[in-house]
């Protein structure tokens, strides 16, 4: 885009553009003209600025300061009860052609959508400050830093973005020096204030739009202030838009944690794992192994950008800077590493409960349940209340640097080589604790047919089984058939010797008695040990129609009381009748792709059918 010097002077005269990045200056000016904020503020990312915004949020009632001794520099926020999770039915991929969004995404013609959004954003920031947040996903010293700029009218978003991404002046200066492309990410809570009108603690709009323009690589988000709807670097950019960039450039943007494991012999393995929202990524990423001699280090807990390296190896980088973790179930017994990171402070908690001494609490944080709390909606709460004190999708937002077990390679712009990929979901039945894929392509089949019961991380019914390919169903920025073809094409670019081994896992299987078939959490290290020993060619396995599962005694149960090899066999059982029902559901799922389904996956399905004798 070229710009006349007159325009530049105009931009500078209005004081809205302390930047030499022409496109950015023009975009900011254009958005300010559309949304009509009271003022425009460029976020520098400093601690001082953060403290000032936090103080304003306290004064406005959005933030409740926590007891500094328990949670230094930390705050609790409580959202509008109608704005508590991602809204998938309001999320759109507005590619030029409908077929490029595919059957798994909502679509609207981009021009039509722009007209609607232009109307909604018109005057939407009246009475508010418009914040301009330069950010980069991944290290700033990456070969090609992936820049973005979020414009938002929410100070809560600014404070949260500072935790979740690298933001501020340093990013802006580098972006300017490189005349770099950035993803414009526009956000408004959609609650303009008339002169004299008092604000509410959590402004939002009942009408929500989470919209992506993949060809333009831009994002427009309206009406919600919560999580992935509003912190646009996360799901909107690092998954939906990045998946499109990745398709075009030959890499992968995936919904995966990244974990480094070191064996007692000192050999390091990096494991990437794709689980749907609220299905255990953050917990596995912060794992405390319960087996002697194994060390775990965190690389990432939600998003993994993978490229083929110089030697044909698959390498992964976590583009994020913080954790946005599900609070309930995160506790001193299940996830002490997360608890220690949180206890260092500098965190924002949303929709958790407050303790009487100014701390936070949620279901599962401690074994002992407090006698009295203030619940997430501000009501008195006691254990007899008969309702959860924290919202099921309440979250902690904490800098990843506070994780004691953070791997040094987290900071490496080249990332790490991936040695194993896990695909996992939340299934009460059918899916074994772990199964090793027969081959890379069979592993892609496991990913493509991944299924899970829905959770509170998205608005809508909870507990419904749905197919969630590679845990990306709500995050693919393009046609799902093209997405599977893209996965199918990766092997051709890689050194076949260096391709990771793929495993299907399920921590959530139930026994016929109804309890969890596997203790989970830190004990998942036992499953990871088996997977690594399979890579090393050491552990035993039984071949089943769906892949190789552990023999009862090939999983290390040392120190695990009351759990026997017979229990392992229950957890890994592949039941033919259950799998015949599963097969029917997979066939139905694959049929929805029509001709777009890669031949390799059709062949995999036929192979499974044959092995099941179906
Ligand atoms: N039974 C059992 N529950 C688990 C296990 N791992 C995690 N959970 C529970 O699953 C819920 C979600 O776990 P997280 O680790 O936060 O899930 P996530 O995949 O990071 O979720 P998002 O951040 O929404 O993407 C929490 O309530 C956990 O306590 C496990 O191994 N076994
Ligand atoms: O995006 C969010 O709001 C939270 C999250 O990590 C998910 O839902 O997977
Ligand atoms: Mn998580």
C-alpha cells in the first residue's frame, strides 16, 4: 500500500500513529474513524503500564485485587454469565468461496460479512479507550516473526494479552524496521457508552461475531470479552489464521501441547499431543512423573507450530507466552506445577470463586473444600449450596515463564524435534488408554477420526460425542478435507526415518463400575514411558485391529497401589462390538467429506473394516 506524504502528515497530526509502519498507521486511523473511541492508546507492554491498567480495572469493578501475600500482583475477574466460553456457532470463516471454509465451519460471503460487521463496529467504542496492542506469536527472534496487532476496547484484554503473547514497543519497533506484514485483529466488546452512562464490570453484547477472513489474514471479533473470543492471538490467529498460512507455506499449526521427557538414561524425547479443549493438554504439559528417574519439562500447553527441519525432521514451536488454563480440576494433588506457577502471582483469574481471606478457589484445587466462599457470580457459597463455586470453564492466565519445569528450548526460535504425537479425546467407552498406530498414515487416520465428548470450554451441550479431527474441529481456518490432505502431504517433505510415532490415548475411559479406568494425571507418565519404549523398540505390545496396545505388564506400575496388570488390560481393551459401532460412526463422518477425503484415509478405513471383520 502506498501513501501520500499528506496522509502521513494527517496521521501524525491526529496523534494516533506513533509508528512509521504505514499500513498500521492507516489501519489504526481507519478503525478509530469507524469505532469512534474517546481516545487511542498505544500499548507499550511495560510493567508500569500494566499496573496502571490493572488499577483502572480495579476502580471500574472489573478486577478484584487478591490477597497480595497469597497471590502477588494477581486479580480476579467475573464475566457476564452469558459470556463464559468460546461461541462456536458464532464463529465464521469468511473465505471468498464457501467451499474453502468447508462443511465444519460457518461461512458467509466476506463482503456481506464486512457490511454487517462495519455496522456493528460503527461507533462501538464510543465512550471507551481504543488500545492498540502490537504482538508477535512465537519468539521475536524467529526467522520470520509472526506479527499481529490487536485493537481492542477492553483493558482486561490488554492485561491478558500481555500474559499470553509477547507484546509492546519492542515488537512494534522490529515490525517497523522489517516493514513486516501483521495480522490485523480487531476486537470490540460491543458496548459503547453514551455520555454520562456508567460502565458495567464486564461489558459485552448479547450478539457475538468471531470472524476470520483467511485470504486477507484478518480477524474481527465483536460482542465477547472472554478467552479465545477476545484474546485474538490465541485460537483466532495462532490456530485459525495460522492454519491457513501453514497450508499455503507447507507447515502445520496445531492444537497441541509440547512436552520434553528425559529417560533415566538421559535420552530426551519431545512429545506433541492434540486433545480437544478441556481434555488434558495443560495437565499433561505440566506433568509430574510418578515413575522414578523420568524428568518432564514443559514446552507448550495449547498450540504447536510444526515445520520440517533441515534434516527432514518435524520440529515444533509454542507460539504463546502464557497459560490460559482450565481452573477446575487443577490442584495441588493433580497438577502441583500449575499451582506453583499460579502461586508466584502475576495472574488473572476469571470466573473462579473467592475465599474469605482474599484468595481464589475452584473445584479440585484442594482436597478440603472451604466452608465458605463467594462464588463466581458473587453469591455466598457453602459446600451445601449444591452448585459449583467456580464456573466449569473458569480460567487462570499466568506467564509460562513462571513454570519451574519450563524447558530451556521453549525460548529457541527453531523449536524442538518431535519424536511422538499423541491424539486423545474424552471418551467413556471404546477408545483404549493407549494404542500405537500401525504406521504414520494409520496415525493420521487416528487423528482424522478423533472423537471426544463436548466440554464446558465451548458454549452448548456438554458430554455429546463428536468427531474432532486432530482436536482442530473448531480451529481449522479452512476446508476440513483440505486440512486432512495437507496432513497427508507432510510425510513427502519429511525424512521417513525421522517421522514421529503416533499414538491414540484416552485418559477418560470408564470401567463397567463407572470409575475412571486409569488414574491419569502424573500417572500418565507411565503411558508416555511405554510410548517411548515402543520408539526404542523395547516395550511389549499386542496387535489389535486398531493398533498396538500394551500388554498388561508392559506398563510400569511401580508404586501405583491397587492397580494391577489386569486393570491395564481393562483400560486398553479393544472391544470388537464397541468398535463395530465406532466404525459405523467413522463411516458416517468420512462420508461428510465426500470426494475431499484423501485416498490414504479411505484405504485406512477399509483396512480397519477388514481387521474388525465388519
Ligand atoms: N480423569 C482425568 N482428568 C484429567 C486428566 N487430565 C486432565 N484432566 C481434567 O480435564 C480437565 C481439563 O484439563 P486441561 O489440562 O485443563 O485441558 P486442556 O486440554 O488444556 O483444555 P483447554 O485449555 O481448554 O484447551 C480438568 O478438569 C482436568 O482436571 C487425566 O489424566 N485424568
Ligand atoms: O479459547 C479459549 O477460550 C480457551 C481455550 O483454550 C479453549 O477453549 O481451548
Ligand atoms: Mn489448556
